[in-house]
């Protein structure tokens, strides 16, 4: 899946390949590279407005999940789906949920919702 978002400096649309994680009927994007990943900074600057592209382009609103407790199960699911992310997240994918809560504050998670 590709995330398209306006660049915070250039204003041009920039595309980022990402893995979509599903959890309890919701869809999420996770930043394996942390808080300062370009796509995270651009999404924040764009007020969460973005486009997901997987065959077709779908406008979305990305809402940042604030609490570590809410991020932890999403992060756990993400590591199941994205083996390439495992070296970037300092917890084993089979660790208990409490271990994910411990590191979840370092890993931005965004819930995908309908545009406002």
C-alpha cells in the first residue's frame, strides 16, 4: 500500500510505501522508523489528510493514537504482518503485550478513518 501526503516544506504530494495493520475491525499505519519519519511529520502537518493507494486512490483521515496502551496491540499485530519492520522495533514479535506497551510511546500509530 502507498500513502500519499503533501510535503510539509514543498507542498508536493509525496508517496511512501507502508504496511497496513488491521486490529479489531480498524485499520492502522505504523511508523517503524519512529516519531521523526518524514511521512509522520508530513501527516501531522497536513492535519491527518492523506490518500491511500492500493490499485485505486482513496482519500483518508489519519488520527494519531495517543495512548501507549491503545498502540500496543496494534504494534503487536503490525510486527506479525511486516517482517521487515522487526529490526526497527525493540521488542520481539512474540513478547507479551506489556513489552509492546513499554516501547509503544516511541512508535507512532495512526488509525485510518473517513475524511472529514
